[in-house]
C-alpha cells in the first residue's frame, strides 16, 4: 500500500502539486485569520461586559470612589461619584475588574493583530492598488493598537491632571480611543463603499447597520464629553469640588479611625489621583450626562465587536479536500506522543517559581478552589500568561513553517530541494537554544536535583518541534561537527549563522534567568557550578569533550545519514530520543563535576547569568575562564565526532 501511495504521488505533475499546496496554504491562513478574529471578538465582548458590570455595580453600591473617600463611608457630600469613562472606572489598582478588563482587552487586541485581519478574508479584501492596500493595512493594524493604548494607559479626573506627564498620558489615551472606535468606523465605511457590489445582501445590510450605529454612538459620546467639559469650565453645572489632602482636611472629615484615615490619604489617594480628595460631586443633569456618556462608550465598542464577528461569519473560507497522501510533512516522528509530555517534564524547572509547572489553563483555574495558598486572581493571571504563550507559540509556528508547502509533492525532490529559508532556520535554532538554556538555568538557580532530566526533556521536545526546520542542533559543537562532516549538510556560512543564532538565544535566556534569580528567596547566594576545582580544569574538560563527542556523533549518525527512498521525512522517530538520552546520560554523569553542560551555548548562558551576580571580580573572572576552556574542549569533541563519523560511515562519502 505504501509503495502504491509513493507511485501515485510521483504521478502528480509539479504544476498541479504546487497549485494544491498554494490552495492549502491559503486555506490554513484564512482559517488562522478567522480563528484569531473570533478570539479577539469574544475577548472584546468579555472586556466590555466586565466594564459594564463594574460601572453599574459601583454606581448602585456607592463604592465607586472608595479610594477618594474614607473606608466604609460615602463621600463627604453624601453623593456617589459616577466615572466619566470606562477607562477611569477600571483605573483603580485595587479593583479586580480593572485587572480582568486589562487582561481580556490585551488578549483581544493581540489576537486581532496576529490574525492579519482582514488580509486573508477574501470578501473584505479591497483590491491590489497601492491606496487600497494601504487602507487594508491601516484597517488591520490601527484599531487593535488603539485597543492596546486604551487598556494600558488609563485616564484620571481633569482636576487631578496637574503634571505634564499625566496630561500627556490622558492625551495618548484619547488618541487610542479615537483609533479604536472612530478610526475603525471610518476605515470600515471606506471598505464598504469599495466592496458594496461584491457583498451579499444580508451581509451588506448588517455591516452597514453596525457602521452607522457605531458612527452615531461615537459622535454622541464625544459630544457628551465636550458638553460636560465646557459646562465645567463655564461653571454652569457639573462642578466637582476637590480639596488637598492636608492635616486640616483630615481633622475636618476624621471618622474616629486615625490609622485607616492616614492609610487612605497617604497611600491610596496619591497612587490614583494625586494629592486630591473628592468632597462634592455634581448630581442631577450632570449625573445623567455622565451615565449617558458611559453607555454610549459601551455601545460604540459593542458595535465594533459585532462588526468583527459579522466579517468572520460571512468570510468565504473554501474547504478544499486535500488527499492525505499529499501531506508530505507527516512523518513517523509525528507519532511521538511523548514529545508534548517531554515539554511538560522540562517545565519541572518552573516549580520553585510558579509553584509547579501547570502549563494548563484548566488546572490554573481549578487550583484556587482546592488550595488555601492560591487566590482566584493568581489563577486568572496564570490563564492569561498561558494563553499569551499559546498565541505566541502559534505565531512562531506560522513564521517558521511559512513557505514550507510551496514544494512539489515528489518525495525525492522534496527531500533534496525543499529546504526552509535561512531566516526560518536561524529563528528555529535560536528558539530551541533559548528553551534549552532557559530550562538549564532555572534548574541551576532552583538547585534542582533533576537538571539533567529536565534539560533532556526540553531538548527532545525542541528537536521534534524544530528538527525539520533547522536540523535541531541547538549546540555550536554539534553544528561544527555537521559542517566538518561535509556532504553539503550544512555549509560553512550557514554554520557560522547557526552558531550566531544559538549564541543570541543563549544570551537572551541567561538575561531572563538572571531576572528570575533576583526575585528568588536565595538571591543573596551566588550561583555557582559544582566544585570543578577539586577535579581540575583538564579532567573536567576531557570529560565534557568525551560526552560532547558522543552527543555530536549520535546527531550525525541519526539525523544526517541518507534516508531510504520511501521515507517521508528527513528524520526518524528515534532521532530526538537518542539525542535527549545522550544529554541525560552526560548530565547525570558530569552533574557533580561541571554541571553536565555538553554545549558551548549553555556555557555562554552561564557566563551571561554570572555577569549579573554580586560577587568579587576574581570569582567572576575565574568562572568566565573556566567556561571558555570548557567551550574549547566541547568544540574539540565536535571536531573528533566528525572524524569518527567519516571512519564509520564510508558509504556516505562513496557517492
């Protein structure tokens, strides 16, 4: 059956193969765009709902301005203050809705940016002219950027805008709101004008209603804000009275709890509104204008989100049935169900930092209900971090795999000619090296007993994820061995580029691990490698060189040899496991001598981490010299591995 499939695949012409591949790429891209667009819309609805709930709850309960009033008491005037905007409402640092609003708005805006919306949705694409391409790009980027600005830069009451920095922040916030709501409505109006004859009747009506309602609510919202501001300046109404937080003010409104009063005046108030306290708030017509302005702002955001969902609903995503035998990237290594589990085991290094390698939003949400030491906010924070990590991972996958399906479907031509572009290979090497060094570094600062196991698991998962992109070396010594082995597996120029990418990934990991170390309970204790001085540099270096030789030889023998004609991948199932077990063996054996690095990139990461330690110059120079000497031994091991491979695999050079 397999021979029949291979013969059938060879019967396809190159032109038809490339056409199917391009159609498949287009489908995958448009499905990705639609999925991210839907996620961004759902998060937008959630953030608006949270802001609405927060505003109404605070208005009803009378705790809207509790930071500007004494605890458990209404404002001195006896009236509750109603916030002008949603941003002011969620700007209070001690209010949970503020954190939730920020989280969901952040996820929604990033999702819309990652979707490349609306580039890949054919029924909203405006054509190929430069002006229309510029319109499409602005429509894809500007509104999500406005969402980010609104979420991250809150505003404060006008009376508290004393410093230039606060005034500038409020201006930037207003600019973001304009991009988000007004900018989107304008760009969507232009798009509808261009595509009017190409849209379905129902879609045309619904999207037009959303745009018209969005424009009307936006204009009304800005008009309410303008009327309210001018009325305040002219003294007609809406005059809020504020006083400085002086000792006389404390005595005037002291309620018998001096400690609570001091805490509010000295700590909470300056963080939010500066040295001012609200003592009187307008009511009547002014309060009605504020509430009307609040609901108009909510409705403007809702119409924008509904418009996004309508575009996703009516997008013409063609479902092309691609035969399974055309999946030239499906290989035996994809059956390795252990690869995701290896990444979870590699997360063992996170245990001292996050309380355990959760890596799962479902577990993160459930832990606060069964653990006395966890709060719901910690669970939500974990969920947000994990979702952002997943989004970044998906985007990296798309970047690394971009263009990989442009190749023909003939197996021999694919294996010989279809090589990912150099930028994707360098990104893959840098990313894999970063994951490996980051895992090793966290284990070191956490003084873990399972460093070798965790680092090996991280390496295995990265090899299975990125091996088909760059080869999965993640080690300058291994890269040197592959270059010296010849056979055009890796040119000298590519080898230098690989080593540079690996060094960058290692340095980045070292810097981030150093930041974690500063927050660790043992931050005062210097991070050192095992007592290698007891054995001597030569002894430790020879041991590192020998195990690096074994590691590089395994990579050469398992991943660079010529594959069989019927093989559907450059790799094999056991490649990642064999390399990972070499690292595990070397780490367990040399852990008490040198740390079991077996990798110049790990040495670079250790040196980078060492630069941020508070220790004597002599100790720093001693560790630096040791790592440099160790790197020389490791590279020597890679060189010897290439020599041994030439002696044991003469058939590779007999062609």
